């Protein structure tokens, strides 16, 4: 997925990026945006997918979150990060 970014004070911007695989994750978007706040809402939520392919589920959810945390720590350490997750049962 591609990304584009512009920083304007008081304006909410959003982007999409593949989070799970580091070679596909685009941490440069953090450098472009220089965000003050990061809303991490990504994740694989399909229960059937998690049963059929638990490794991919782990990579998307756990490794994807790790990649966001690392980009935040390394590029925008003063940014606040909000993580939201769902768990349907």
C-alpha cells in the first residue's frame, strides 16, 4: 500500500501501510507526517483466518504492532500512541 503525507497544524491526516512485514512496512511515513499522535487501529480480526493460519495472524497483529512501536520509538519518540483492539467471541 502506498502512503502520502502532509503536516498541517490541527488537521487529522491518515495513511495505510502494511504493518506485519518490516520490508513492506513504510516507517518513512512517520518521517513525512512527524505525528504528535498515532492511532494504531490495524490488525487481522477474522477468527477463521487466525485458526487457518495462526502464523500470519501473529505476524499481522503482534509483529505489526511491534513495527509501529519501533517506528514510533526511533522516528517520533515524543508522539503519543493509542492502540485499539477488538476481540469478538
